[in-house]
C-alpha cells in the first residue's frame, strides 16, 4: 500500500507540489513582466492621485511648489458648509437617477427586442444605437450646443416652422431647461453601452429553460417574468452599479455644453472641483480645497453605494 501511495504522489500534478512554485514563477516570468507597464500606469495615474488628494486636502495649496501651509480639517469644513457643493452633488445625483430610472429600463426593453433572432437588421440597429458611445463627448457637446442654439439652431428652426413654439427656446440658457436638456443628452449618449450590458446578460439565459417554458405553454410575457428576469437578476445588479457610478461622475458633457451654467444650474461635483483647481479666472487655484471636495465626493459616493447593498442582497437572495 505504501508503494502505491508513493507512486501516486510521484504522479501527482506539479501544481500540487509546493516545491515546484518557484519553478513555475520562473517559467511564466515573461507573462508577469508584461503586466509591469499596466501596474506602473495604474499606480501612477490612479493610486497615486487618490493618495495625493487625501494629503493635499489638509493644506491651503495653490499647486506651486510643495504644500507647506497646513490647515487641518478646514478645507473639509468649508466643503461641507458650501451650499454650492451640495447643489452640485444633488445635480450629480439627479444624473444617476435619470440613468437608473429612465436609461436602464428603456435599454432593457430594447435589448429584449434586439435579442430576438426573428428581428431583421438587428445588428444594424445595435450599431446605430452604439455609435454615440464611441463618439467623443466634447464633440457631441459642441454639436448639440449648435443644434440647440436659440439664434438659428436647427431644433428651434424646426419648432418655429411647425408652429410648436412662438419664439425660440433657450434650452441651454434657461435655468429651468438646461439641466433636463443635459439629462436627455446624457441618457442618449450612454444608452448604447447600457444596451450592450443587457444584451450580454440576456445571452446567459439557457435556451433549454426557454424551450421548456414554451413547451409548458408559457407565452412571451410569462417566460420573460418567470425565466428571463430571474436568471439575469444577479447580472442586472452589476449593471445597475456600473450605470450608477458612470452617471454620477458626469463631467465632460457638462463642461463642453454649459460649463455648469447658467447660474450654476447644471453644475455637478466634477465641474465644481475643476473650477476651484483649474479655472483661469481665479487669482490663485485652490488645489487643497479642490482635493478636499474630491475626497468628500468620493466618500459620499461610497456611502450611497453601500446603502444600496442590503436592498441588492435581498434581490439576489429572493
């Protein structure tokens, strides 16, 4: 018996022998070396800025030289007491609400339609819907601003010619219309990537379950309710979090179209931070204050995300 066990040990795969691990590392050394550029870039452009923001937030620093004027928690207190910051945070949160309650369900409905094999030209439809995603947001913002221009813009010209309005509508210059207009553009811009998420989730539904439901006499709606949706629910939670995080950090669209105006009616936290760090109209940039605002925004985002966890956990376990 001992001889048999020894032979089995000799024939055991190399992965089960701890002594072979250094040899395995040497064997795959080139594979790990290819990861070095990614690790360096991730550390230099993601990890270091995050850590540096925490450090700079405790200084009154204008970005020139090394920070020396320690102010402790003064920047954080000023951020938390700023009405402009909380207004910008609410606007950022509204972008997330629009993405979750408008973009997410509409993309799911369209994904269900485009997932049917009987639909002709469905790949063409997917391509057309996905095109805004790959287009540069700054370019889209400039084009949209031209189209919505109250002085000769195409949209206002059509509205006037059809008699829908009696005078040009200042979509981006009105404090009441600017934010809804940007929300509509943002939903349209991000709709394609959300659609791809849903299409990928629908591919995980086993065909045999759908066929079994059809054999049992379940129609389209019952099959959707009792087969498709329960299967994609765990992936749907991941999609929800991805869409939430993306929409909460909207910056380039707002910066390109309205720069947070008019009268800060479309100001979001990223543009708020950008204004204090890089606005040329400031006599001296406030990098320390901007870093504190970024830290507070990151913590608030984390809190909002964690508050969703109990609800999402119940949905998964349901």
